[in-house]
C-alpha cells in the first residue's frame, strides 16, 4: 500500500458532526411549523369570535329596548363552533343613550372578543 495516497471522503467524526447539525435544523423546523399552526388556530378563533361579536352588535341596533334588556346571553353557531356571548346594557349620563357591551366567550369562559355599541333609547 502506498502511504502517500490522498484520502477521499469524510471521517466518522465529520459525519457525526454533520448529522448532529442536520438534526438540530430538523428540530428547529418542526418547532417553527408547530408555532405557525398554533398561531393560525388562535387567529381563526379571534376572527370568528369577532364576527360573532359584530353580528350581535348589529342586532343590538335593530332590537327594541325591551327585547334588548330581556336577552342578556346566548349561543350562536359559526364555523362549526358554538360561541357563547354575553350582553350588558347600561344607561349613560345622557338619558337618551344606552351603552351595550357584547362579549364573546371561549369554551373555557375567557373573553375572546368584545364590542361596545351606543344607541338611542327606544
């Protein structure tokens, strides 16, 4: 065998280092994909809850005051989900104006979206 022969290829240590670097890169990419999925789900939840709150706010403008004060909570279905909402009606310093707060709740009871509507009495 010739002692001055040039070696071709990688050593075992070089291969292990390259494999470790590749492994770290794969783990980082998987973590990033998971974060993107969680963010997309959170955005979808907030968007749908906002739509439910807007729908309830429009109904506040259309209902008469007696019906407005009667129904203070309920459920609405949107996006194949049941959304719970709560509505509070308060008098303002100006006796001709009502303040109506609409809150949409997540299944765990946490507020996901809120809207406030001011409308005249009657």
